[in-house]
């Protein structure tokens, strides 16, 4: 339908250029009429289009780089927090290992080797206080 070119391929290129001009013009905030294709000065139009495309690509590149830098900063902060959390957990793990009885360590190792996770009640209430409770209950009856 467009009087741009007679060959279908050339017509497609012409339509693509018109679309690109409209899109880039809206992206760059310029009026479409200022960058319309003119068959009599197609060389100048191509240069103008190339310039607009280059400007748009630079704009896209700068926005993309800004977004990437922001994401890198967020990820660096998350890594820092995870390193701190890992350090805290390692300290807690070492403390719990030092406070655990040999029986508790043996039971834990058996659970790790069998692949079954430790039950939540065992983690919340270590056996040592219940052993003290049993000793207190047997003490007055003796």
C-alpha cells in the first residue's frame, strides 16, 4: 500500500524504517514529521535514521548499565549480609558442638549418616535438662 518501493522486500524495509522512525521518535521525544523519509533525499534520511538509532541505542545502553549497576549493589549487600549470617551460624554451631554431650553428638552423627533430619523436639529440648528432671524426681523418692 505504501508508495515507498515497488519490490516487496524494499517495501518491508521501508515499512520497518517508518516503524523504527516512529518508535525511536516517541522514545527520544521528537516529532515524527522531523525525521520522515523523503524519497528525494533518501541518503540524508538514512543518515538521520542511523543517527536516531545510534542515539536510541546509547540511551538504552546507559539505562541498562544503570540498572546493572543498581543490581550489582543490591547483590553485594546481600552477599555481605549472607557472609555475616554464615559467620553467626558457624559460631552458633561451634558453641552447640562444645555444649553437646558425647551421646548427643553420637545421636546427631547417626541421624546425619542415615539421612533422616533431626526432629524439631530434640532440637528445641536437649536431653540434658530432661535427665536432670528425672534425677530430681528420683531423688526425693529414694
